[in-house]
């Protein structure tokens, strides 16, 4: 149970960073933390005590405490998507720094209304 | 035996192939990106008409990727709502590409534009056709990441700022969706939407459905820019190049937001009266906040962006009402909004192309120099304001009638008032932008090139004639069979799996 709570805490830390930080890079880091909290949660859900890989073997060997491989595949996909988004946002932050000369979102506010 | 159809995966495969072909071959020439994008989107319109026809003849179709049987492999599903959304997306994408051929001349890196554009279309079509929860997330991200990049396409100050804001909000939205999918998977041990719906029904537990419902609604509402989650839209949509504004406001927020909400709640989780009420309240709040904020905008595209928020509110209200008339009205308004909001954004792009400004205070009398753009903008404005006989009038009328029939008098009254306020802001576009005396400095302004005029003219024609879709025959083929998907609801699941 405690691991799930820690996972939730990690997610909240990420969301808190996104909402309250003023530095673009810190916002991106917050997003990465929140994202990996979700991935971690998915892996935890799939965890089996004493589990083994789901490879079929002839009857005397049982694959009973089998680990469901699907969540791992999904998390892998989610990580790849996350990397693409992160790379894109870091590139964006660099271009913003070139134009505005700052990472501070309080000073990057030309759009309003 | 459920009919299978090889047309369904083409909706994703063709734009994906087009995107990569443009990226590989289109760097040097101008013909390849333009021609390829036109052929791909034109082909998608043809496929979507075939898909509608197939559905009306044979009912729900599925396609199993890699021929794996249904609850284990990935399934794509074609039902009425899917066919309707595919047609809307393809139609708008084609007309927007037609417009961008001339408009994008000013930008460098056109092949990148078309690659990202087709990737976005592939993502949206994927979200629409998929029958698998995790694929929904993957395609959602494909479309979203492509759209972040397209918002930043100009790489000027404002574009970058808006794109960053949009990317952060969009990624948080996707995170909520992913979290909800994790919950649903760990509860039902399946990702197939139909199988998941059956498992949830069998378990009969509403608590998991409630938690995931809240997470999914938050995630998709962020994508659809429904009011408490709308902050990114008025920055992102105006900052993008005009064709992209038209795509984002016209179809992206509907495919990733409204359609995903409909699919997840009506076909998988099931709808409770509280959820319907919540959708209606969100709709009414969106429609009134959007319209009030639009009233005080002077930037033409920003005004239109707020107007999108307000019109999405009408669609959500129609869906929330939950009667067959409400669903049909909501879908008809969704189609109409796609058409007239793309028209208005493309029109604002044409004005920007000719004059270089989007500020209504600097315009004036442009109608004298740009006759066709002005006429097209007028028909789009009349449609959004709901003036008969333009298409927007009929769909708004049906939504209000549905609200009255279902006994939600207050919502109907708010919808009527919001519609009047809409008229006042669109009249402002016409009065400051196109009517009145021509200003000295715009004396040399010329009408936009032929391709842009063609696209504007076709969209205006659909705005004027759209009401004809309500005639018997056309209505049955186009709207009713799509609206029936809602009434079938989670029963769809047993049909899909039953046939496999």
C-alpha cells in the first residue's frame, strides 16, 4: 500500500511543480516527474510476488504466478511518447529563450486578454 | 458474424504514408507536398463516404489488426458516429489544404508543414476509428504532439509562447487520460473497449467508473477546451498559421475532446443522470463564458477562438440532454461548427494575407476590395450567429428545442441569450472589418489568390446549403444513424464482441 501512496505523492510533486514554478525548465521537469509517476503506477499494478515470464512450457512446469506482459509493453510505449513530448518542449524552451532572453514565465507574457 | 472491412485501417495508414512520403521526397520540389496532401485528404473524403455507405447497408464493421481475435488483438471499429466524424475531419482537412497551397507560400519549410498536418490527420482518424483504450491514448498523443508543433510553426515570440502553454496543458490532459486507462486496465484486465464495457457492466461497480470517469472527463475536457480548462485555447488557436487555426478549432478539439468524451462515456463507462447533468452544466458555462469573453476582443482570431469555446458549449449541452433529438442536434452543430469556424479562421487568414493585420480597429471597408472574402465571412458569421436559413440556425434551433422538450427551460433560455450575444460579436467583425468606408492605407489591397477563394467559396456554400441535410433521406444517411450510436450506448459492446 505504501508504494502506491508514494507513487501518488510523486505525481502530486510533479503537478505541483507544473502549477507553481516560474521557470520553464522546472515546469518541464515537473511534467517528466508526473509522467513517470503514472508509468511507475502502471508497473506497480502489474507486479506479482514471485512472478515469472509468461513463456509456455510443457505441463510439469507451471507458469501460474505469471506476470502480465501487457502493462510493460504499454509503459514502454508511454515512455517513448513522453520522450518525444519532452524533447519537443525542451526545444521550444530553447527557442523561447532565444526570443525573450529569459526562462521566467512571469516575463514571457505577451499574450493575454 | 460481424462484417470486417479493409477500408477502416486506411484512414490511419494513408495519411501516415503520405506524411512520410512528403518528408522523404518533398524537400526540393513544391509539387510533391502540395499534390500529395491534396490527393491524400481528397482520398480520405472518398473513403469516408464509402464508410458511411457501408455502415448504412451492413451496420457495424470491425477490422482486426494482424488478424488477432478481438479481446486480445487491436480492433478498429466503424459505426455511425465514427463514419460521421471521419467525413467531417476529411472534408475540413481537404478544404484547409486547398487554402494552404497559396497561403503557405510565405513560410519556409512547407514540406514540414504538410508532414505535420498529415500526421495530425492520421492521429485524429486513429482516435476516431480505434476500438482499443490504449490506442486511443497513443493516437491522441500523435495528433496532440503534431498540433503543438504546428502552433509553433511560425517560430516567432507569440507562437512559441502559445505553443509552450498548449504543450504543457495538453500533456497534463494526456497524463490524466493515461492514469484513467491504468485504473481501468487494472480493474477489468482488458483494453478492448467493448470487452471493457462488458466487464464493467458485469462487475456493476460504479466506484471505479466514477474515479476513472472524473479523470477521463478532466483529460478530454482539457483537449476540448471546455470552460474551466480553456485557458490555452485563446492563445494557441490565434497564434498558429490560419489553416492550422482552422484545423484546430474546426476539428481537432472535437475529435480529441468531444468525440473522445462521447465514445468513452457512451460506449464504455455508461452514462448516469449525474454525468448528463455535469455535461450540460459544463456546456452552459462554456457557452456563456466564451461568448462574454469574445465580446471584448479586438484581435479577430482571438475573438474567433473564444467563439469556439462558446460553440463547443452548445455541442456539450446537446449531448448532455440525452434525447435522440439532442444527440442529432449536437452532431449537426458539431458538423456546422467545423464548417463555419474553419471558414471564419480561413477568412481571417485571407485578411491577414492581404493586409498583414488581425486587429479589427485597424481594418475597415475591406469588403470593397475583397468581395468574395467578405461575402464568405458574412455567410460564416450568419451561420455562427444562427440566422435563418444558414446551417447554424437549424442546429442551434434543434438544440434549444431538445432542451425545452426535455424540460431544461433555464438551459434553453441561456442558449438563446448566448446566441443573441453571438450575433453582436459577429456583427462587430462585419462592421469594423468589412463594411463602412475603405481606409486610405488599404486602397492597394487586392483579393486573395484563386485557390484561397475556391476554398472559402466552397465552405460558404456548405454554410448556406447545410440546412438541407435535415431533409428526409439526407438526414437519415448523415445524422440519424450517427446519433443512434448514443442510444445503443454500451450495448454496442455485446454486438461487437458477439460477432467475433
